[in-house]
């Protein structure tokens, strides 16, 4: 059984924020606090410790009380690069990722994914009621780091393609409110709409 202490949380905040005008998404305010702080509030009780993957403004993220880990290079290669940084930095057997722009993520995300894994599972991924896979909210074995490094070194970037080639477990998240819990504020308009809805 995978316990909370066996899981390191990882907040993915290493992107360019292109759809939000190039700003650092995780530091954009929601109800007076950075988006990443909202994600941390939900993720921290679920895991043993939390890392933040960030490629700029490291001091601002460190101020949240987390170790900050950067991608291996400055190419902004996407969420898989952030996951690799987290896998290389964590000391637990499992890594639970969550994007910095999803402040409503499920309170029991890690526990529900962890309860679904067995010895043949390398990655557990939520699937919402509409059938959509939520790959950036995945639970990964730390031992996947070498395989992920190979994939990235070969030019691979697509999260869905990489996870499909691993020991993948799809975990239904179909409770009331689950679909909204995976909402990503990718644009300033979506962030403003989220603030107006009062979370």
C-alpha cells in the first residue's frame, strides 16, 4: 500500500505561460494569493513533502516554503521536463504531479490514485466522467526517471504518448465536482472567471 509519506508532491510551474501572455502563471494572483499557493494548500496535506518545478522566479516560489527544481535546460520543453526534474529530486518512491494553474484540484487526488496502484503500475492517471485523461495530475514511480530521460533525449515531448507506453492505470474520477476540480486557468480570462466564481 502506498502511504502519504511515500509520495512527494510536485507543482509544475515551469512553463512559458504563452496563453497567458508570457507571464509566470503560478505567480498570478487569485483571491490575493499566487495560483501556485492555492495548489500547494490542496496538495501539501496529501503528500510527504512538496517540490516546485520552476524555470524563473525561483525565489518567489521558494518563499512558498518548498524546494524549487528547474528543468535540465532552458528550452521550456514542457511538463515532462518538469516531471523529470521532480523524479530526479525526490527521495520517495512516488511523485504526485499537479499543474500550478489548477487551484481546485481534488483534496484526495494522491490517495485515490495511490489506492489504485499495484506492482504492475508505474503511472496512475485520473480519468474524468467525460472520458478525458488528466495526465499532468499523475502519480509516477520514481524509477521511471531513466525511461523519461531517454524519451526526452530522443525529442519526445507529448505527455500522453509517453505515459501510454508505461505501466498505466486509469483511475475514474467521477464524483460530483471532480470534473471542475481539474480546471486549468490557461488564460487571463479563465483566471478572471475563476476568481468571479469564488473557487
